[in-house]
C-alpha cells in the first residue's frame, strides 16, 4: 500500500505545484549507502527514489510527507531550469540560492540526526515547510490514505 501512497503523494504535489510528476522508483536501502535515508530526488533524472525497506514499516502520513518533500525538490529544480508555470513562480534571488545549493548540495550522513549543514540549506527549509503545510491541510480535510491509492 505504501508504494501507492508514495505515487499518489508525488502526483498530488506535482499537480499542486504545476509541474510534470517525477518518475518514482523503489530501491533497497543498500543503494542509498545508508539505511536511514527514506527517499531522495535525483535532479539529473527527474526521479524520486524511495527506500523500499523503510516503506515496509512507515506510516502512510510519513510516506506522504516524504513524497511532498521530494516533489518540492523537483519543483525547485524546474524553477532553476526556467520551466515556469502558471500556478506559482519564485523570485530571481530564491532561484539563484536554490541553484547554488543544488550545485553544492550537502547530503546528511543520517536523516534522523539534526545535521545543521543539511537543515540550514534553503532548499531543505523550503521542502520541509511545503511538506508540513500539505500534510496539515490533508489532515484538516480528514483525507486518509486508502488501499485504492
């Protein structure tokens, strides 16, 4: 079921952001080089990889939060690449900052540890805020992930 929730989250967030949905793949945790990474966005391939080992025990809300977060990175990359849309566009300073951080991305060594180098990046602050906002909206609307996703 969580694979469906992940795909739904990416499709939903993509629609809200006005971008084409990223490809979604599921891979074992060993391919992340560590087991604590839940998912990652690969900008060169416009693909979101989900840790299938993590998915097995994750709550649907956690999967949605992760899908929203990674899809926001896809949106950031589309803005950097100049693929503007009618729903929302960012200012030039924001796009320049995002571009700089994508080029010098600081990947955490452990997703569950508060890693200041990772958390201080504007692209991460933005993705975290976006995912939290949409999870709160979905909870407010009492939308619950179901097996039909």
